[in-house]
């Protein structure tokens, strides 16, 4: 087969000019597709939601209190990532904020695809500093340590391992390309951990009770975990990916329901961290 002629720039890149143009065109098309498909999906769900009975009963995902929608405090935002209307509720029982249900009730495969599409174009700021701060609130460290939802951009695992700590990471949505010391599947996590810490993760928990029960299963008795997030207050509500706001008494309710107890809380501006101990 005769090789296509290369221009000066393409020759350096090792790609024929026509192939380079086709790849650029495909990338534009994929970007346009991502910008269209998910917003259309969420807009369709918004139209369906508008047809539902306004006084339908809703269940708090944390304390399981059931109340008519119209009796709850309703807070509405608009998603900056094209997810449309974000309707959330504040539980009168435990005080947590939860919703939107269109996200919480979405099939796991849809949510996974949604996160994958998000991280194709969006890069979060590094969470290294608050992650390290959460880690240091654990007190005497029980090894090994699990950084839950460590993300692709944080340097906390490398930093802590350089200090001699046996730290591993779990990240299902945007695992680093090399995968060093990081797993993306829960099945790869063995029940041997002495500590868990996270930053900007708890607000993504669709089912916080199930997640904390999982933590209970993989932690030793007496082990501690620290979860930091500004969403312990009503902050950063402009993204559909935040579905759980552990405000009010909800951290204590969550602990009591899952075999933990709250042993410390730190509030310093947007750094809000609760430390739990496994009973």
C-alpha cells in the first residue's frame, strides 16, 4: 500500500495529514455527542418528574423517614454540567439533604457512564491538602490505610507512601492510568484495613448506609475513618453528582445505623471532617 504524503507538522507527529484531520473531526463529533446526549437524558427525566403527584411520599435514604413531598423543605438548583433541574429535600428527622431522585434512582450503569463522560472533559482541582488533613485526624494509624474515592489528581497516596505509610486507593470513576496502589473494583478490597479516609466523596453516596456498612465489613474492630467534605453544609449544590448532604444530626444517625460512633468533628471554613470509630 502506498503511503500518504506527510506535511511538515504531520511528519513530526508520525500521522498522515488526512488521518490527522479525520481524528480531529471524530474528536469534535464525540465532544458534541457528549454535550448533547446527557443533557437530553436529564431533560427527559425532568419532564417525567413534572407529571408525578406533587404530594407523593418520599423516603430519606439515611433514616428512612417517609413524608409527603409537599411537607419537606425543598431546595432547587440548576446543574452546571447540563443535568437540568436539581430538586432536593431536607429530612425533618435526621437533617440530611438528599436528591435529586432522578440521579439517586438511575441504574448504576447509567451513573457510571455519566461519571465517565464527565471526566472526559472535566478536571477536578487537586484534593491533596484536605485529604492529608483528613488522614492526620485518624490518630494512631492502623495499617493498611484506604483512601476512598482517591481520584485521578490527588498526590496524597504518593505523599503518604513516601512517608512510610501503607496507603492504598479506591477509585471507580476516574482511575489513574498507571493504577499504582489503586483499585477500581470493590471486589478487590479485602477486609483487612486499619483506617479509611476520604475527601469530597461522602456527598456522592447514593446509598450512604450501604457504603458505611461496607466500610464496617472491611475495617478491623476499633479502626477509625475520617470523611471530609464541605457538603456537611449546604454547599456546592449546583451539580447533580452531589446527592447526599450529611447536615444536622445525620452523621451520628449514619454512625448508629452502621456500627460506628462519631469520635471527633473538625470545622474550619469549608474543611468539615467527621471521624468515626468502628464498634
